[in-house]
């Protein structure tokens, strides 16, 4: 009996998955850490990015691709703080790789430590789209209810970090930070969690330290792999 080896793997991936893998590999080589920020509408993604840019206060540290259905309002808020490109989907409820690539072309050759992708406000289908990110961050605000992780499990299962926003409203809303984190960890036991308030900046230093640590880990793994090969 003769055997025949059929190479499988890379070539069988969907074009979208392949594009995401290639983007991640390219940005790993360049030392740029991609963070995909997902949440329901209005949870505070843009406010978190504004507070992050202000905390770092360094124009070279981060750049942003910000997705929206129809307007460039978020880009108008972020552009004074960091290089920003608005991705307008024309009604589509999540971002996909071709639009990310277009946005990167528009952004040009910026050399930053972090590329943030603010996804469309939607806790459902963005969970199914790898955008080449190194880290997926799900944002949950205190006004949404601490029962949401279990109700939208795929988003929490596919995320590595949970950011609880609008901590300043905790005295006024029935939301338990501990209960939300516990519910999320039933789905994703390794989820890191941080609670922030973009308005007064509490928790932002901890959030930025978490990001720096995650990027440093990516760089260390990249360099280790380079030595091994
Ligand atoms: N009290 C309070 N309000 C906040 C905080 N962060 C954001 N907000 C408010 O929440 C609303 C939505 O914030 P955005 O940052 O626009 O939320 P978003 O997730 O980017 O919204 P979309 O892009 O439309 O999905 C705005 O009115 C913000 O001022 C916070 O820490 N505390
Ligand atoms: Mg926004
Ligand atoms: Zn969608």
C-alpha cells in the first residue's frame, strides 16, 4: 500500500482567519500589540480609550481604529489624543478584516506600542470575528447589570480581559463587581478583571499596567521563538 501525504492546516483556513493570523504575525514582528475592545453600545469604550491616551500622555504610544455604523463622532473625540482612523461600516454590526486592512492603510506607517480597535457596540457577533488582535477586552458598564456575562457567553469566553466601567455610578445602581467577575469566570476562568472610571481616572493606571505587561509578554515570547528557530 502506498501512502500519500496531504499537507493540511494553513491553506484550509478561511480567508478571514488567514488574514487575521497574518496581521497578528506581522504586528508581533513589529512589536505592536493589538487590542480589540468589544462591548454593548455605550458601555464606555471610547471614554476608556480617551482616559488611556491621557494617562500615557505620549502621542507615540498608541493608535486607534474605531468602528462605527454611521458617524465619525468617536474618531473626532480620539484624534486629538492619538493617531485615529474611523472605520464606518455603513450599517454592518461588527468589524471584519478587509475594513481593518483599509484602516491600517489609511493610518499609514505609525510606529506605536499599541493598536486599539474599538469594535461596533454589540455583545453578539463581534465575538465570532478574529481581527488579528493579541488581546480581546470586553467592557461591561455598571449600568448594564452584573448578570450579563452569562447571558452573552461567547463574548466573555473569547475575551482575555474584562474591564468594568463607570465605577463612579456603583453607589446608584444595583451592580456587584464581585458578582459580575464571578459570573464571567464561570465562562472564562482565566479572565483578568479590572474596574475603572474614565471620568475621574480611577483604575486607569492599573489597566495601563495590565496592557504593558501583556505587550511585554508578547515581546518576550516573540524573542524566545526567534532564538529557538
Ligand atoms: N458616569 C460615567 N459615565 C461614563 C463613564 N465612561 C463613559 N461614560 C459615559 O457613557 C456614555 C457612553 O460612553 P462612550 O465612551 O461613548 O461609550 P462607547 O462604548 O464608546 O459607545 P459606542 O461607541 O456608541 O458603542 C457617555 O455619555 C459617557 O460620558 C464613566 O466612567 N462614568
Ligand atoms: Mg465609542
Ligand atoms: Zn455583526
